[in-house]
């Protein structure tokens, strides 16, 4: 049996990125992992019946997805309430009635299909390439390397290829693996008592394939052995015209730990990025998602969400379900723009409450690539003066802290100096486009930390 608390910790890290911070605090953090049993049931316990119901209604799929990413197995998520937990621990046997998710033999997430993928300007090229590869593996674009920010649909496309192959070419052997799973598999084969056999098995698993899909290759480490093994696997497959598809959150040139020989191998195929969706695509995605999840959300609310979330599809989906569930909690049949506004207002408040002067200062430092000591210190060169004034302005504007206290944060400066900085930026904002852009960008970064 695996070490459940370690596995759960890794799953939590992924969940934290996918659900709102309120949901995470209220529901996810209260979950207690119990065990992954030998039938691939992942048993978790909620602290109450209502918490169990919330989890079943809102988070079960996301937990399943994250558990899959961490363990590489399509686990059946079983949620227990506090009484069921006691019974379970007594009998150590899962009852059928409390099984929350239908068992799937398919190793690919069933809803991640090409049909459920909304195509727009931002992703049409990558979508077409993925389809070509699914229809004719090993013939063109080999390897296919897809990169792009978190939550833009890379993993969805890999699973779509998987689902497509299972349906139309079930005879083909296809394997999906997140890179960290590839690494840990390899390392555990190396440390097995029957090492030679374990390594042979590992190679059998990854080389005896028609299609290998490797997700999150940016997690490739400096470890020489793993890169060597991956290089061999990769070459082996490509040389025998087997399809390799790789996803990453950044282009190969920006993966610093990637060896040059792999980088140049990747360049021999097709490398393309997936971008953030534009507004039309965001609206279409929200419609699609509402239809799939049977959420009743009106057009106006959908447009409001699409206008206010421009980060990732994952965030879009998260906001959509929050809006819908807020409406359901209030007993409404259809979520409207009022619900959407409330969610975003709460979110803004929440972020504001979490912001501290130190956070603002460090975001400004990161942005301008200067040190904390410089920004709060005495230096008067242009490189630090402007960031300092901006940080002072932001702290004063967002947190409404007394000027004297801001002065203390900046090396004991006098409050009139602080006021001067604040007013200078306020004036600049009226006339200077560059300042406007800077302040907007910084605010955006602050509200997404
Ligand atoms: P990534 O692997 O790039 O971080 P995922 O593939 O996990 O992102 O996508 C995050 C979520 O957004 C998933 O639920 C996925 O189904 C959804 N998604 C992303 N792009 C699209 C799209 N174009 N159409 C529909 N759903 C999408
Ligand atoms: Mg992914």
C-alpha cells in the first residue's frame, strides 16, 4: 500500500490550484484521506454529511483528476461521512451504496474528448495537430510538442487523443504518463531488489508502444539517468515511427534542465503553443461546460464571467461552477448576473484580506527584479525610485494604511515623503500611459497571488 498522507499532500497541492481559495479552505482541507485499496478505490472522509454532499456535488471530478495526475491511475473516489468512516474502519470494506464514481476501465478521462474541446483562435492549430496525430499516429508531426500555460487544455488534448485511439484504433498500444510518474517509475525500478528485471519491465512498458504521451515534461530534472532513459525511450519510439506527444508549460528552450540533445530532438517534429482563449472562445467554453455539467446559467452571467476571467480555462470553469452553486444554494433555478457579481465581489474582498504590505512590496520587487533591501532602503537611482513610489502608492491605495506606518516599512521615511510618492503616481496615472499600464499589470499580479 502507498503512503497515503504523502500522496494526499501531492493531490492537495494540485487541488489548491484548481478550486477557489474559499472552497479549498471550507471543503477540501477538511477531507481526510483513508486509503487507496487494492481495487483502486480511493477512500476519503468528510467531516459531516453536508460536507460529503458538497464534495460529491462540486469537487468529486476535480479530486479524481488530481488523483489521476498524481498516481497515474483512474481511481474510484469514495467519499464517506463521519459515521460511514467509523463503519468503514471497523469493517475495512466499502459498501456499494457509498461508491461515488462509476468505475471506468478507460485510463483516459472520459469527458476529455475532441468533441468537448472548444476550438478558437488560441488553440485551433494545436487542436488540428492533435487530431492529425490521433487519426494518423506516427505519420506526421513526430514528436508533437505542445506547450502553454497552466489550465489551457494540454492534458485535455492528450486524453482526447487517448479516447480517440481507444475508440477508432483500439488495437494500438497507447500510454499516457506525467513526466514525474515516468521518473518515479524508473527510479523505483532501479532500486528494486531484482533490478535487471525491473528495468526490463519498465522498458517493456514504455517502449513497446504505438503512442507515448508524456505530460508536464518541464518537470524533467537534472538527473542524468532519467534523462538518459527518456532519451533512449524517445529515440527508440521515433526511430520505429511510433508516435510521441509531449506537453509542457513552456517551450523547450526555457526548460533549463533539459539536455541539448533532447531539445534538438524535439525540434525535429512540430512545436506549437496553445494560448489563452479570447473572449469569444471563453464564452463558447462556458456554454459548453454548462451544457455538459447541466448548469443552468443565463447568457448575461456567462458573458460577465467570460469578461472577468482571462487567465485560464480552469479558472473559467471554477468560476462558472461557483456561480451556479451560489444560485442553487439560494434556491434559484437559473444563475444570473447577480450571482456572478456576488462571486467576483467576494473574491475581490478575499484577495484584499489576504494582501499584506510585504506581499505588495515583494510583487513589485519581483516585477522590477530588484531586492527588498533596495526598494525599502536609501538608494536614489531611477531603477529603485520608481518601483518604490509604485509600491507606496499600491499599499496606500489598496490597503489604506496610514502614511506614517507606510513610512516605517520603507526604512523610517517621513510621512510627507510617502505622501509625495503616492501623489506623484496618482498624478502620473492621469496623464502617463506607461504608468497606467504598470499599475494595471501590478494590480493584476496582486490579485492573482
Ligand atoms: P493544462 O493541462 O493545460 O494545464 P487542462 O487540460 O487540465 O489544462 O485543462 C483545464 C480544464 O480546462 C479542463 O477541465 C479542460 O477540460 C478545460 N479546457 C481547457 N481548454 C478547453 C477547451 N478549449 N474547451 C473546453 N474545455 C477546455
Ligand atoms: Mg496538464
